[in-house]
C-alpha cells in the first residue's frame, strides 16, 4: 500500500498485482474479459490487501447506484414479506441492492419516504398500488426515476404495473358464495381510503351481488386496521347485528383468522353456523382449523418478475404492464347458509 495509507486503493492493488488500474477495474466489473491467470492474480491481491471498491465513486462514475427502493404499506403483513423476499433475491442475482420503507398506509408518509429514498440514490422504486397524488408522480417524472406499481393490475393506468386485478380475483369466490344461497353477506376490509386494492375487493363483491339480484348497498361492511385482534373484534360486531350475516368475507387471511378465532370463542361452528373466507393464501390459511377458503395470489412470482421489470426500466427499456392470475382455494370454511 501507499506509505502512510491505512485503506488500500485501486492503485495499490494494481501495483502489487503488476497490472494497470484499468485491468483491476475490469477484473472487478467484467471479469470475463480477462484471462484466468490475470483474473486470479488480481483477485488474490484484492483479498490479500483487503481492498473494497469505493461505492460512492463508482456510483458517481456510472451515474447509478444499483440500489432499488421499495415502499410497502406495512411490514406486519405476511403477503408483502413473501413478495419482497422474492423481489430481493432476484435483485441480488441482477447485482442490485434493496432498500425498504413502510408507509403505514399513509400517503403523506409515503411521499416523504419517496423523497428520502431518491435522496439516498435509489435508481428506481417499487410502490404498492396506484393510489397517490399526481404531484408525487410529477416529482418522480421530473427526476427521471422509474416507478413500478405492484400488487395490482388495472388496464388503462399510465404507470407500468405488475400484479392482479383485485376485482376479478374475488369475483369467482363471491359467485360461489351467492350460488350456495348466501344473501346476507358481511365483509371485513382494510381501510379503503388511499387503498385501491381494498376498494377493488369490496367493489368486486358488490358487483357480483348486483348481477345476482342482491342489493349491493346491503353488504355489511366493516373497515379495520390490519391485525388478527381487529379481525376478532370486527367479527363480533358483525354477529351482534340485528340480522347477522351467514357468511363473512375477509379482505385478507389475517382478518379471516381473527374471525375464525372469534367464532370459536362465541360457540359458532364454521361453516355450519357461519362461513368465513379470506384473501391471499398465506401459510396460516392451510394450517388453521378449519382450513381457510381463500384467494391464492402468486406473491413470489410477482416479486421475481417485478425485479426484472424494474431493472429493465433502469436500463431505459419500457416493459408492458403484466397481469398475473389468481385462483380460489376451496378448503373447509365455506358452506351453504344455515336453514
């Protein structure tokens, strides 16, 4: 190393390996361009000296940081964890690093986090859902930061997205519920304000009700924050109505688990006394007793493809929005209404 220096430099590596600094740089960035002998000599010297590339200098030279930001509504929801794990794994294979923030379903907080991630050099952002102000999109466009919207697919939106049509996803479940004879329907939903996925799921059920001759205004809807305990409380409230529902549709599996727990506590048998359904098909859905009827969403597949799409966008390519399919998983919590 250079006399008096405590941190090895690119020049130190080049000097000790007997090559040029350009050769060291090629070895670290495009090793396939060098012969095996030269590559091994340089890498051994890098390891011996403990050299690490200067990230800030490389980012400045390349005009990119190879960092992607993702803002999710909450870190408590297993569906986001599953999708983000796959997203991060694929980004790693593509040489990218992931920074994650949680907005707590707050548009104001999300706007702050977007600015923070861009200030930290994020090359692109993964966001959940389309709902946010035009001011935010204008801010991103002015800075040339690619944005991929996920966990939702809607035709005709300006932003590129990957996900599923929430209305379409819940439709076959609602059709089966009504075909079984259910007319008095309860729905436990996440807060619909600033949450287009929750809105689409509720509207999907109401659309099926209308098509089946039921008044969608009679849907007994409760909006609650995400937690099993809130699902328990919402179920109790629905069943205390003057005319309690014969089926409770839950906007996610966590609410449904809470509802099932509450049903057992209050002496209801599922599904002979009350049917309960979920949405997402997280691991809890198959292990709870009775096993939960729900909508399966391909979270891992979505995360993997999202990573590729976002890297393409960073490379100035423009992929098309992609819709992924969902399916209803019929298990043990859905049956005909009690006569």
